[in-house]
C-alpha cells in the first residue's frame, strides 16, 4: 500500500505531500497518511495549549487555567507520546554534529539537563510551544521510521478489517468489563465491532479492566500515535472513541479540562484529513461529565473545552446517563447535538449456562444476603466511594446481614481490612473474586436478597460549590440525577431490589421505584432494620418479575442513530448472501 491508496481524498493527499516534502527521515510510503494525521493532531493540541497560555486577562478560559492547565497539558502529552518532547529537532542535531564535541556537549546539557530554575515540565512546555509544523513533521516521520514493524502490523489489521467490514471500530486505552453486556447486545443486533487499544490485555490491572480472553472480537493493541493513524488507514466504519481514557483525570477539574483538549485535537485532526465519505466520529461518554473532588481553578477551562468537544464530534454516545442529561446539554449550548445511548446493561443468565440459583432463605432479623459488585470499602482509591466505608462497615456489622463483596481478595487494601476490621464486621462479610463474565455474574447474584451501590454525595456537593463555574455546577447536578450505575443494571438483571442514593432518578428507567430502596449515608447503618420491617419478600418478587425487561440489552437507539440501520434491518452483506 502507498499513501495514494489510502482513502483520504484531495485534502488528505495535500497534507501528506506537505508532510513528505519536509520530512528528513526515510519512512515507508504508506506512512504518509500517518504522518499527516499525527502532525495535524499535534498542531491542534498545541493550539489548545496556546489558547490557555495567551488568555492572561481571563476573558476566555480564566487566569488560573493559563498557569496550571497548560502545564498539565504537557504532562498529558508526555503520558501518551513522550517521544514528541524528548526527540531532538533537526537543527539541534545538525548543530551538535557540526560544531564539535564541545558544542555537542553544551547542546545536550542545554536541552536535556534542566537547570535547577527550570523544572522538567517547564522545559517541555517551552519546547513544545516553540515547535512549528516542520518540527512536528520531522519528529513524527522519525517516530514512524523507527517503528516500521508496528506500522506494518497496523496496515495488515486495517486491510483485514476492510474485508470484514465492521460497522463500529471501538477505540479506548483499555477495555472495561461493564462493556461486555453492550457487546453482547450489539452482537445480537448483528452489529460488527472491532476494538483498538493501547494497553496490554494480557496483564489487565484495575477493578474493571477486561483481559484478552474476555473480549470475543477482533482486537489490536498499539501505541497511541498508531491509534490516531488508523483513522487515516480505515475510513469506512464509524468510530466510537472513548478518548477520555487516554489520560486519567484523577478526579481533578483541571486534568479533566486536559482530557477534553486531547479529545478535541484527536477529533479535529481526524476530521481535517479524512474524506467527507468517511464514517462518523463519535465520542463515547463513559460518564456524561467527569465527577471531581479537586478544584484548582475556576472551572472555565473545563467548560470551554467540554462545549467545544460536544460541538466537534459527529455524535455523542452516552454510556451511563439517561436522556435528561443531553436535554440539559442542548439547553446550555442552545443547539441540537446528535446523540444516542448505549447502556451497560447485562444479559440475564441463559438456561444453558447453569440452573437457576436457588435464592437463599430470607429470614427477617436473621438472614439478609446482600450482593455488592462495585467499590464500597475504600479498597480502590475512588473519592466518591472511599468516604462511605465507615457507614458501610456499620451496615455490614448489623445483626442479620450477610454481605457478599466481589472484589480483588488479594489486594493489599482488602488484606489490611481483613487484619484490622472488628469481629462483627468480619463475621458478616464474605469476600469473593471478581466474576468477569456478565452472564455468570448475573447467575451468581440470583441467590441474594438485595444489591447495594452507594456513593458520597458530599464529594459532588463540594465540587459543585467549589467549581465557581455555573455550567460545570449545573452539568454535575444533571449528571448525578441522570446517572445509571452498571451495578444497578447487574442487580436488576439478577432480579434483586437495589439500595442506592436518594436523588438518582436515572435508575427508574430500568428498575421500578417499588424495587429501589433510597437512602442517605446517615440511614445506611440502619438499612437492615428498615428491610426487616418492610414486606421485602414482595419487593423481591417484583424485582424478579422486572428482570425480564432487562433480559436483552437494548441497543436499538445506538443502532438506529449511530450505525444508521433501521431497527430489525439486516446488516450489509447478509441480505446478498455474504457472511457478516
């Protein structure tokens, strides 16, 4: 393949020629499109940082952001593509070679041995903002020249997908276990999916990371620049990009602004080099907006770049928020934004998997078996969950409670909990390993009487008050009201009533109010007594009847609006006899 064969139209070929004319390193001819889109990404990201840096009067972003976020943005670049900041430029190399050893030594010291008064992030910030298109082209062309094998692997994957014709190419640094139900629903709807990631699936880490064996579809693991490159090599499918995961926001408002900046540069670069006939570019919002606990600035940067992202993409796909959030967003923007929903619903247990679990005997005041499949005991560093651990422990220690916690039993935080927790707590809790298969998990939970997921609303209240930005405050309020936790859907699929926070209205789209036990953290220690005083058997019976509504993940909204296929229509290639 050469770059002339890459579908990119006149616009792409022009950018490729510009890149090739100034590149100083030999690269495969097929790398032309890769260089073009990556250089465009770097320039767009540079423009975002420059906007922050130049807004010293605070008219657009805010003075605080111009000082702090710019530096975080450079940290993010180092995270996803460190070679951009460490590779010497051509004129620097030439100077080092022509001026002798002494000058070369001085140059090395000047560029790579930072003086005490200039921290590393400051040096990287200065160098990156000083680079022009020619500098980017030189560094990028060298990058791909040194990674020919990786580029060829990507090309082979792209050629294979042109034959298989996926409807969706899913991009994310890693793959999350809660997406498995969505994949199942898409497969049932004959939607063909390929997945591209940047993290090694053979060694998953994190509470919800999937492993290689969990994902039953075509996958390709490659560094971030090659993820961007794929958009120029394979244009026909629609891309679903969970770009927020390429740089962790760590519950920090300024870092979240940077994740939005990365997304913007990603999408704007792709749209600049791709042909008008290319598939859609959609952002997958795992959360509609990121909840935070640390507020360093005034939130103006987060607002600016979040709104810009929403108007840059072809469509927003919500993964965990009901339509009321999008209604808010359109109202705040004053315009229509294409959107669809792909909820993390979990399929119920098929009869062929296992016989139905016999529900354990429910004995008021003696036997209340509670299942929990999400972080609740400060075992994973999640700010909105960790602070509720003391109240959760009091609930677990209450008479009659039998708490089944699905976690990482060998995690140090869990081992410490086992060593230090009071006896009444340890007597009432059983630690189980995470069940990765969604059907098996649902089958496991069928035996219990209640599922529980709580969060600390104080974290959100502090973020709303501390942001000092009306849009972000309102957005976070809408987020809490509209959110749909994956665990709720898991419990509902298993036929369990759900105990969760008051004010979370999104749950009622899937689980009737009669099956929801709403409470605050103040009420949590007394939850068991509340259950025992109620007709909980009737509540369980209603939850069991409701589970049939969740038996099959509903992906019709996504298929219709994003894939572009009417509900019930066969995918291309099926009607004319070709295999999907």
